[in-house]
């Protein structure tokens, strides 16, 4: 997810930077050796996934954690 007022050109720059980093051969080699699977998503798809994760936490996990941690 991005901040609500993030200009589109900054959003594009951030996405391009992440893509460049994740496509770096040395980083990919390190990730593979570390058992860190890469399945990058960007832009609107990443925003949808982040929103689903927040909803899951807020509606399902948070009440359970509050119940068991209080």
C-alpha cells in the first residue's frame, strides 16, 4: 500500500527501483541460497494484497490476539 497522497511519478519510481533490486542477479542468488523465495508483485496487485492482509488482521486475528494476550 502507498500513502494516500503519493504522486504517481514517485509511485512509478519506487516500483521501478524495487523491480531493479529484485531482478539483480546477485540478490537472486542470495535469495535462492537463503531459501528466500521471490514472488514479487507490484502496483495495484500489491495494493490489493496489502489491503486483504490488513483486513484479515483487523477482523480476524486482532480479536483473537486481544482475547489470548489480555
